[in-house]
């Protein structure tokens, strides 16, 4: 999807509890007329009733208590506002049932600056069936998809079962694209994908790679717009170029063109700083390509490099091409990109000498790509051969 298409045919779904707001409200588990457990909103989502147990939703229906106790999660509230402003179809999908005062409930979000006239709230708790919350949410989404077509669906939720149920709809609606974002207990959203046992057993992917291959802070800052310092009001275009898209959490993506070189930066409008920057040039036969020769980040950059690569491919329609020589961290970015996003984008090797794809993947990269360290350690007689391999073989990520 190109940047100018953002917001067309898009449905954005927000859970409420522990996604948009935090509360201390509890659901009672009752057995034989006695309360045996009290569950917070997160525990309630995963709880399975035992024999003779029922839920008491008295507090969950209390709109005044919700109004009083709801604490906004800043990044997600900001994301909600931006999706509304962009014109996306936005809904809230909660495990709760109806509140006892609709206006007081809506006023909770209005006081956070949300235009609730442009948001419809669906309540899975209203479905009078014995089913898990994720199944109820899935039923509601199927009902919506049966009435209206969406090219892209995005769901933010703190519950992994809810996200898995959402992603399973792809089988019934293959023409739509589904993106699931998990909101952790700290209120941070990260892209979530279908379960892949080969990925889950790879310890390397458990590492947070915010800056693969770049270790010198001075070099990072030198290559960031305004060296990572806050950009003065009104001078965004001078330092960043043109705004071309958005990422979760209110972050923006800007493109700066200077001759044959293009740079894409992740910019936080709240701190007015660019925290991640990728630079490259176009491949001669592909104006939508980017041959990457630099990835730079601030020490506090919150965005994973693989997530940014994936965004550039899927949202901006770029074809990314690896550089001749890479650091070991740069290799890991491509490996992570293939393992996490290989189902939704094409990641493959390409021989620039023959202009043909070759049958290797990023898992073979240690044999088909060369790192700076290897060139320093290799025997003198092998260095030319190593350089030849690196010169001819590139890794490519392109839209499907």
C-alpha cells in the first residue's frame, strides 16, 4: 500500500481495558452464592469458568466507576486520535457488556479528547452465548466484514487469544490484510504475528534489536536529522523533507531526498526528535527501490529495525535491497525480517551479476554475504573470493 492510500478501506479496532485505559475494576467469580475470586480486566479475558461458577459484572457495568478510575494509556490514546483524524473507520471492541449509563461511559473518553461521535463501541459481553471472549469478538468482526469490505484491518489488544482469533479471520476473508498489535502491560504496542514454532524457538528473535550493526553513538547521532536534537517548530521540512506515513504510538515517517540519496526517518512529534534513520539510493531499473547503505538510531530509539523495514515495504511499497557488506547486526535484521514477516512480504536473494533470483534465504546469509569482521579475519588468499560473493549477492524485500 502506498502512502497516499493510507486510510482508504481501513478498519481499526481498539480494545478498551488495558489497551486504551487502565482501571482497577474487578469481575467477581461466584459459586454457591459466594464470591470466590476477583479478576481484573486482563485476568477476566483469560479466565475459564469452572463447574457451578458464574461471573458477577456489577462493577464492570458501573459507568461512574469507569469514569472515575479509567487512566488513559498515552500512546494508545494518541494512536486512536490519529486514526480518527485520518478518516479511518474506527471501532472499540470490548469484553464488557452495556454500562448502566451510556453518556457517562462516553464522557470518559471525551474528557481524553476523543470524538466519540466518530467511534462505534461494540460489546462482546452483550452476546448471550457461552463462549470465550475471543470467540465473541470474532463473531462481531465477522458480522462487520459480512456487511462491508475492508482492504486492511488493524487490531490493538492486550490479549493474545483475542489477536489470534482476529488473525484467523484471514482464512475466511483472504482479500483483506490483517495486522495485529499487542499492547503490553506498560502500554507499548508492538506488531504481533501468527504463531510460528520455528520462530518461537529461536532465542535470537527474543532479543530487542533496536539498532542492529551500529554501535558508535557518535556515528548514530551524526546521521540523524539535526543530529538527534529536537527540531524547531516550522522547520520540519527543512530537516525531514516530506511526511509520508504514520506508525503506531503517534510516530511519523518522513522522507528526505537529496540527489540520488533518499533517507527515511522515524520522527516523534511529541519530543520533536528523529530517533531512527535509514539511508540509501535507488536501483537503476526500479524507482521504488532503496539500496540500503546506512541505518542509524538514537540510544533511546523505540522502533525495531525489522519493523521499520517491514513498514517501508508494506506501507510505502518500497523494494529494499541490502548493501554489499554488512555488520553481523545488519544480517540479523534481514533474518528477523524473513522470519517474522516472510508470510506477508517477499524476502529473497538476488544475483546482481545475472539479474536473477537465487535459491538462498537469509538463513544462508553467512555463506552468501560477508561482514566487515570476516573480511578482516579471512586469509589473504580468500579475501578476493569473499568480496566477489558480497558484490554479486544482495538480499531483497519487496511487496507481494
